[in-house]
C-alpha cells in the first residue's frame, strides 16, 4: 500500500491533483478546496483503494488525518469519499472532539451523511477515539523510521513522546536507546 507521496504538483483537476515524483505522476483524490490550495512541493499521506475498474489514492495532509480516515472507513456504511469529507470538515482534533461529544449536527452537515450514519459513526468511534493516547508525535519521519525497523506504531509514538533532539536523527537515536533498555 502506498502510504505517502512527496513530489511536485503538476496538475490541478476537479477533486484531485497530480503529484509527480521520480518521473511518475500520481493522481491524489482530495476535496476540491484542498486540491486547489496545494502548490509546489508537497507531501500527502495516502490510502489506496483498488476496485475494478478503479485504482484511487485518497490524500491527506497529515498522518493523524489518515489515521482518522482509517477509523471512519471501518464503520459500516461509510465509504472512502464520505470518510474523507468528514476528515476535512474541520481540524482533525476538532472532528475527533465533536465525534466524542456526540455532535450529530456536525456530522449531518457533511454532504452524504444522514442521521442514521452519523449515529453509527458516533456509536462506533466514540470509545475508540477516547482511548487514543493524549500525547502528540510531532516527527512523523521518526515514527516511520522506527516502524520500518520493526517497532509497532504505538511503541514508536510512546517512546518518541518522551525524547528530545534537534534533528530527526537525534530523536531516532534517543528513541532507540530507550527501546534498547
């Protein structure tokens, strides 16, 4: 699965951008307003959907937005386009807060979400979102590096929340020392 793409925007389409990296152009599905606000060099976190005859990459500007998207598509009746609309309806933190608070009006104001679907999202995600760790990981490159070394995302985020360093490499070294204890 393609989880992130970094490159240069070479084309803006209706609800998508084409990002060129390594001589290959990737079509990234984004909400219209987000697609047109992106310029130049970008990094998107993506979720790949493969269905005959389509092959789509849904794009997000942060790993936290992608993780919320993954939770949303796990809810029965919520497809990738609807989940992406919910993620981009507000900031990731505010969207999570509204779901945990049971804010039906927030969800029903998202195009394509009815009252029953909104209730199902709140019922299924309220507990899952409340159990997420309270700390924020600011260095996604360090998290991905630790994951590539075989550590779980949860362990990587836990350890990185308690280390400091000026560069990504410094934070990775400090995290590895802690993990090695």
